[in-house]
C-alpha cells in the first residue's frame, strides 16, 4: 500500500512541471519552455533530439512527434527535479549524468534514441527504493 501511495505522489509531482509549460490548447509552449530553462529554441531542439525547424516552424512545433519528445524530456526532468535541487540542476543531470544501468549513456542520449520510457521506468524504480 505504501508503494502505491508513493507512486501516486511521484505521478503528481511529474505532471506539475509538464503542466506548467502547457498552453491552453494542451501543447507544450515552446517559447515558454526555452525561456524557462534559459535556452534558445535551437538549444532546446538539440537537447530534445529534434531538428531546429521542429521548434521554429509552427506546423512542425505542433506535430505529435515534436510535442511527444518535449513532453518525454519534461517528464524525465520532473522526476529528478526534487532531489537534483531544482529544475535547472535537473536539466544539467539530464544532459550530462551518465547512467550506469544504460551503459553510461545520459538521459538525453536515451530520449534521442527513443528510449524515454525505459528512463522513466528506471527513475520510478529508483524513487521507490530500487537499486541501479
């Protein structure tokens, strides 16, 4: 029962960061997200593993693939924000911290490879007291 309550708490925390960057249409607000992390849209695109045009062209910025990748990135960052010491530190972790369970690849590299779900599962496992 305790694990279920902890899992629910993690889910609520994860959603709050994602929701803070959503617009009224339910899409990730790209300008707000880039500003929130002190990045240009080009830097944000690189961090999320997207082509630069994906964030500069409105039709591509609203595409499900672009929105999905940004949401994956935000979900992972939100999972580590509390213990990293803030969202900026969580972004630094996302971009630079090698994960031994994934052969030393970073969360950023794994998201770019389409393995965000594996990173989220790993972080949830760690949050519930599991070992790397």
